[in-house]
C-alpha cells in the first residue's frame, strides 16, 4: 500500500482533523474552488461526528459554494500540518473525491467569507493553495476520469 503523502511541518502539539475535499470539474475542464482569506481552497472541510467523508463533502460543497454535485469518486488521501486560528495546530487528514458538473442548487447558501469560482486548474497549481490540495489537483489531472 502506498504511503499517504504528508505536507508541512508540525507546529507544537497538534491534533488530527479528518476532512473531505472535492476536485470538481465542469464541462470545460474548469476547477471549482472557494476563495477565502485571499487564497484558493478546494471545497470541503471537517468531517462531523456521524458523517462519512462523502456525506461531509456533499454538505461542505453546498455550504461553501451553493452547488450540488452528483456522484463523487474517491481517488486519494494526503495530509498537511497547519496552524489554525480556531483549532490551533492540526494535521488535516484529507480524503479526496473527484466530481463533475456541479449544478447551482442554492446560490444564496454560500458562506459569507467564501466565494465560489471556476478557474483553470493550472492557475490553482501555481497558486498559494495548500500543498495537499495542489497535490490532489495534480493527481486528478494525471488520472483523468
């Protein structure tokens, strides 16, 4: 079994924080991202108690973007050490899913500090997005559908 890629360096005592993230493409091969704190992020986030990763991702996509995605396909895992304001030092344990053709389900449901955008995946790869998210987009582009 392949080792799960680990990005970043631990800062102090950290705790693990499981999360689910989507690499979602539209019919024109644009990538759905969330812009927050002047940085691109993949839609997704923490897995709440009682949720499996796919359920969490569907919820997070709706909350952050106002979009809904049909079928999601697991394609990888990667972790990253991060310092967060709310949780302190964490190691985000990322579970990644590939999806296509999201549809706007509730355009007013996006979070106030999150803006959904469709961008060229290469712009994401050359951005300041978190390393484990860039890794996932690069892998998704490599494996295709």
